[in-house]
């Protein structure tokens, strides 16, 4: 997969809904009903972070949910890319980007949303052929104001800001022309997941789905 093709596919995934739930799965049993609730609420693109021992099994379970597009987050190494692809992930997300990670994703044919926090990092991704990036950790590196500033000299880069974004601030990011969607965990709070409150999570997803990116 070329960087250009990867970026096109990543943009398509990011355009599916205004919010990409960022999920830390502690129990595999929660994976499928959680995915079903989020998809039913209108949020089909899901990011399962590789931060727990059962993350890959959770991806396998979620990959079977009709209408869902499950991705693997926190990809750091080529081995992570291979494991994510084997588990059924349809895209990957990384907090940053290295040449080795980008090359591995291209070789595996896994669309990647690489992380970028500075103008130099954005320029490096554009130089390689990527025009869609994760802006992380968004709230800690200037928030919506920083992304607005980057749009001036680098309007060709689209972003999915993630990190410290909640229901109260998501609209500020989505109002920017260079933001296609935001990533956040507020649509699947850990206590609700632990309690199996899938109806409550579906309601949160529906509320998030009502947010509109600029130009939509």
C-alpha cells in the first residue's frame, strides 16, 4: 500500500463519523457488546488501544460486528502493526511516526493514522505522502488554537485530534476546517463498560454522532 492510498483510506475512515471512540478494553467479554452499542449509536470507526493484555483478542471480537470498522491504537513498532493486522484491524493509529513504523504499515497494507504534534512532523508526513494525521496529545499541546494555527501554513493536512477531548470541547475542534473527526474516550466511560450499560453507551454515541465537522 502506498502512502497516498493509505492516506485516502484513512480519510475515508475518519469521515465515517465525527467521533472515533478510543477504547481501552480490560475484559474480552466487553468487546463485542461495546462495539455493537457504539455502532448502533452511529460511531462505526473504533480504536482499540494496545495497552491491555486482551487488546488483540478484543479487536478479533469487534471485527465480527456488522457495520464496524475496528482499528488498533498505540502502534509503536513493526511487530505491533503485524499483530494488529493479523487480529483483524482494518486500520492503525499511532501517537507519533517513525520511518520503520510507516514502512511496516505500508508493507502490511494497513492504513495508518500517524501522530504529529509539530509543524516539522506534519511536513515530514506530507513529504512521505500522508495528508491525514492524529494530533496528540491535543489538549496538552495547544488544543484547537494550535490546530487552527497549523491550518495557515499547512492547510493540506487533515487531523483527528485526540487526548483530553470531551463532550464539552469536541465541537471546538470540529469547527476547524482541517479537522475531520476527533478521538475520545468519553463515549465509553470505564464505569459504564464495567457495568455493561450498553444502552447508556449507545445514547452517548448518538449524542456524539450529532456533532458536525466544519463543512458538513
